[in-house]
C-alpha cells in the first residue's frame, strides 16, 4: 500500500473468482499514465468521435 499512496501506482484487479463462500481477487500493481499519455489518449478519442460524426453526416 505504500507504493500506491506515494509513487503514483494503482492496485488493479487481474481476476476475481468464488471459492466456497469467499471471493478471491488477484491484484496487480500498475503504474499510472503520465500527463502527456493522457493528452494523447484524449486527442485520439476526440479524433475518432469526430471522424464517426463526419461519416454519419455524409450518409444522411
């Protein structure tokens, strides 16, 4: 938990399953995205959305 709180890591559930009356969850430690990666992801998502809107207008 120290790495999660201090260094920007995150706990990510890898798998969850039932065993008898308990739920077992396998977790992993992952490093979060950097700021420039987040900007690129948002830019790509916006481009894909705009591209789809353009194609829909052409079809109508």
